[in-house]
């Protein structure tokens, strides 16, 4: 398994570094986004939005945590499906499936580079935000942040597996991740607190893992809340992870069985 | 080494996929019917037959890429359906139309990646990749991006990839289709050496009857998914005559 993952990482590094400009742009883009969010935040007066009180009344801190986390978790969700699609379009998927590497190792291996790049982007968000601009992240609770991040990731991974199964089966671009990412931006509280949404949408937002993930992350990163204080959202994330994972495994198995039955591998 | 018993394959359009696929064409196509073959260790079997005879389908089932509809196939005792992981470790596959490479990476980098998927760590993978490139006479091009390879060079790279894990069974689908005469002769020499000296089992689908006569110990003639006859090589022209007797001569 290690050899497979390392081989995939090395391959993706080589492919990414063959276009250094594109690789550099992924970091530079964050450098443009952070000041944009800062100046946007200056339009929101301290205390003008009661819902921001939980974020220390500072919109910039609120939105930086939201955008950085959403970037990372969306990449985590979409990485595997995007990699599968690339292999389909490149005609390499058959070659991968005829080799004895296990599917879980392959799925993790082909996703890891994109996840690491997204993690790097999230780090650049936080580094730029806390070093260059005034933020309210000094009281962050590392244990709370770690628990919230780990459980959000655990809840997003099965969604990514479902998306990968969809791409394998239908040989179409990943509609599931794109749709979920858009819905999450609208409802999960990336740019604004969910409390500003109408009641029906607020209720719908509770069915998205990212809503709980962002709420827990903000409480831990901005207010310094520990795992005990985040119990409600952490339990919801755990329920998503435990509930979705078997479904995702079954979907992947079904997709693999079906493509071996039909012989329809590439796009 | 390879045991195929009453193998059949029908391609059916699944009901759930109706929305995603063209609705025209047959709902099911029978690609293989009741195929029974045995290939021994160190033996070369050629699969010959017209287009659509089922040669590639048979190879893809053996390569664990396709599930048979009926019957069974075993490679080194491993069932290609129930023990596909074990079967995969025993085989190498190279197809004539192989697109399965990363074109921005060099031939060596591609093979190092595939060696990783075979479970080899970096140093061992590089060593095996270099050896495989040498066997396929590709060392001078090893550091060139695959995008700059000609079709024939990519085909040789596919052969090198099939040799990477030094598997006891090699499956070749039209291995010399895009090769120049010298490279094709080189492939035949390599395949013969693998079978005769290293006791590798080779199953090769080809339209080139002369090549089959030169290389194979036996040939299975397929039409319409059925093995019409298995012919032992008994001198030049024997297979060609039998093939044309069964299928008619080209006008």
C-alpha cells in the first residue's frame, strides 16, 4: 500500500511540476484572495451583524476560516472523482486496474496530491491572514481545531467516494461534488453565518457535513472552544461519517463490478 | 498455467444505464461462447480470427479487466474473478493500441510509477524499469517524454511495462501492430526467449498468421466468439491453410 501511495504522489508531483506556472498560481491565487476578503470585511462594521458575535464580531476572521476550510474540504471531497475522471480521459484507468494495487490504496494515492495542495492552500490562507492582517485567531484551541478538522474530513471522504463511484460508472464529469460544493457555499456558512438564512434553509443546512464542520472549526479557532464544547457538531460529523461510509464502499464496489461487467472503462 | 473452461461473455446494456448511453443498437452482444483452452508453462498460444471474433475479450477476461458471464478461467490456479488480486500478480498485459501512459512523463518515470503499483519501492522500481526498457530496446529514449514517442515506441513501452513485474504469464494483444519490421522481429525474438528460456506462458492475439506460425506452439482460431479449432504448428503455412479453409480465402 505504501509503495502505491508513494508512487502516485511522485507521479502527481512530476506531472504538476512539469507545469510550474500552474503550480505557482495555486499559491499566488490565495495571495490575491486573502486581501480581497480583508477589504470586503472592512465594509462590515463591528457589531453590525449580530450573528458575527460568535466570531468575535470580525467578518475577516470569520470568512478566512470559512473559505480556507471550504477550499480544503471541497478538494478532499472532489479529489478522488477528479483523479478517476483524469485517468478515464487519459486512457490510463484500464492500466491501473489491471495492476495488483488495491482499489483503496489507488483511490487514496491518486487523491493525495490534490489534498496536499489544498491543505497547503489552507495553510497559506491562515499564514497570510494571521501575519499580514489583523485576525482573531490568537485563542485557537488546537485540540478543538484538530477534532473538528479530522471529523469533517471523515464526513467528506464518503461523499468523495460516492462521487468517484458516479464517475467510474457513468464516465461523466463529477456532478455530485460540484453540486454539493455549490450547495455548501450557499448553505453551510462559508461566507455568512447560517443564522442569516431563512428557517427552511437553515434546517436544510444541518444536513450538510460542512455546516457542522465550519461551525465547529470557527468555535475552536476563534473562540478557543475545546472538543467538549463542540460535542454537538462533532457528534453530527461522526454520524455523517459512520452513516455514509458503508454506502460509499458499496457504491464503489458496485461501480467497479459494473465496469468490469460492461468493459466500459475510459471516457 | 492457464485453464479456461466453458467461458462465455455476453455484453448486456444495463437497465440503469439507459439514460446515459445511446439507445440504439443491440441490447446484448455475445462475444464469447463455451471457450475451453489450456495453455501450459512456457507455451505460446496465438489467438487468431477475424475482427470481432472475441480475441481481445478473451484476453481482457484473462487480464481480470472483464467479468465472464459464464464459465471460469484460472491463471496459475487463481480464478480471475474470485482471486483477481492473485491472478493480477501473475500476469502482464500489453495491447497494441495502448494509451495507458502519462504523456508528460518520460518512459522511465512511467515505468517507475507502474513498478510502484506492483508493490516495488523506489530503488527496486527504478532497477526493474531500466531492465524492462533495456529488454524492449528503449533505453536511448528512456528520459524522453512519452508524448514524443511514436506509436511503435509506445507499443514497445507497453511491452516493457508488461515485463516489469517479471510475471509468469504474458498477454499480448496485437503486439506488433504498429511496429516496424525490425522492431517486430525484435519482439518475436524477445517473446520466444521468454517462453523457451524463461518458461513464461504467452497468449497473443494477432491478425498476422505468419507471426503466429513463427512464434506460437499452437493457435486457437476463433470466429463469432467460438474456438473453431486449435491448431498445433506443424511447419510453415499450416496455420494459414487451416485458417483459410475454415474462414475462406480473401478475394
